[in-house]
C-alpha cells in the first residue's frame, strides 16, 4: 500500500482520486511517469508549457542567473533580467502599452489590473466608479478578486457572498447573439463603471468557448469610446495560443491593461506581468504618496523567472512559425473528430482544438470528462477535459506523430 501523502492537491477531489500518478521527468511533449509509462502532454501542463518540457536553453538561463543573483526585493531596486524582459515584452506590444508591472501568477496579474483600473479613477477623484463589467462564463483566476469577475460557477459557489458585485454581459458563441451582447454592454456601461475585463476571443476554463473577432473588435471599441479601462486577460491566450503573439493583435484594438502569465517563462517558473498605458501610469504619478500603487508580492520580478522568460521569449521569436502553423496542423486532423458520432462542436482557434462529448450535459460536473481523462492517460495521452469539453492545447514542439496519436486516442476512447 502506498503511504498516504500529506499533500492536498489543487482542483482534486481526494475522496475520488486516491492515488495520483507520479511524474518523474519531462522532455519535449512527453512526460515520464514513475511506472515507466510515457504520456503526451496534450494540454501543455495546464497551458503553461510552450517549447516542451526540459528545454535546455531555458534551464541554462535559470542556472546561470542563479549563480549571479537569485532574488532581491523589487521595491526601490531593479535588475537586468527584469529590465531586459520588460524591454522585450513592451517591444512586442502595441505602442500604447508602455508600462509593465510584475507579479507571479495569472490571478495576481488580474488582481493588479483590477486594482490599477479601480485606483486610476480614485486618483483622478472619480469616486463613484466601483463596478466592473465582465462576461458570463468568464474565468480570471481563483483569488477572491479574480473569482469575483469570473462567472458564477461551482468553483466560486461557496464564496458567493464574499465576492464583489459585477455587471455581466453575455458571451456570444454564435453570430446571432452578438447584437444583443453589444446592446447589453452599452446598457451596462454606466457612469459607475471602473473597468471591463475580458478573456479575448477564447474563454478557456469555461470550456474553450470562442467568440468572433469582429464581435470582440466592436465590443472593445465601445469600451474604448466610453473611456473606461479595458482589461484583456491574456493569461491563457498570450504567447501564440491564438496563432498571433497576443489575441488582441487579431482584432486590431489594444486594451488599456493586459495580463500575461502562463506561457511567459515557457512553463518553467511562476511569473506574470500586467502591462498598461502612459495614461493609466501617469494617474499614479504624484507628490501625494496616497496615489502610489501599493501592491507587491515577495517574489515580484524574481530574477530566475525573468531570466527564464527572456530565454523563452527569444526561443518563441525564433520559432514563431510553430504557433502560426499549428492551426493548419489541427485542420488536417480534426476531420477525425468531426466523423465521430460522439463529438460535437469541433472547433479550432490558433493552436487550440476543442469539441464537446455528446453524452450528458454540457457542464463541468459531467463525469464523462474524468472518465475520459483516465482512459486517455492509459492510452498515453495527458488531457484534463473541462466537463464534457475535450481540447488539445499542445506545446508548440509537438510532432506530427504525437498530434496524430492525441486525435486518435480521443476519437477511439469515447
Ligand atoms: C489560468 C488563468 C488565470 C489564472 O492564472 P493562475 O496562474 O492559475 O492564477 C487567469 N486568467 C485566465 C484567462 C486563465 O486561463
């Protein structure tokens, strides 16, 4: 009998899942389990891994940085790995996104954006703006502020009374629901609004739900016209996932605040950034110290994480074609899913392919996901369906052969 572990795992019901497979190593798209099995990481270890596991350039960058400076506080001090990363990241952005604030995960990148948008108005003396607008079905992280702007779900249900008030707009999955979503936004944009937060083009955690580029462009222009800060949470969509470096580039409208994390270090170390404009940054410049942005985490801009992110950025720059071509590679294979009577809504956006299993309800608690996940693991593919939504979100280094295996494993397992 294995000894019970003292670890309480995330998003894990330990009453149902008593023994967790142990991972001992990873290389490229493959993970090796303690029992010797190799499995394809078809979901990039929850969307963080972009170049594959065990990338030597990133590993080396971390090692070399660790020999020089492992960490130092970031309030009142700076260091070159952070400066270099900030230059690279702002350089890749719309000219308007000139300033960058560090934190260490996607939820905190969102908290920072929300607090910046909120305090922006406060600093300007607009004290009536205290409501955020967000989409139904959104997911922005698991800390309390991020949960508040996330859609109501079973994740947040016990905390309902704790969450701050948010005005919701429907997320249009089809063209015929776009007009009413825009009308709902126009109605919601009252003079008490502090900011609008969006997962651009793809709602990830709520089931890889896509909206159209033209809708998001119209939506974003409406927000921009109102003067209210527009926050794009690109924690998942950033770094190539939609086929462009950033999803907002596909719609041609830049947000006022941009949250990035997940892929930022290539999946090596926790790091996040919130980018913003001179306009928002300038509202915090004052001789009045109350207007300072008083937000920090102990490991803000950790040099090792920044060094990993610099190395990952350069790799991605050299290998842009990998994420740009992924959509074509999915297109060639998704026929296999479309032919299955057990799958519906087969869809692709950039590097992501998704579909719903026909059986049961379209819901996160649909047990089919967990059953399927286990079956797939036994067939050598690591996936974690979101309820009855199966999706492939692979590291960009995945080989044709591996991608074939993933599609086949899903089609045959259901
Ligand atoms: C994962 C995710 C987050 C939260 O990031 P964590 O690093 O898990 O805190 C926020 N927003 C989006 C869109 C995400 O996909």
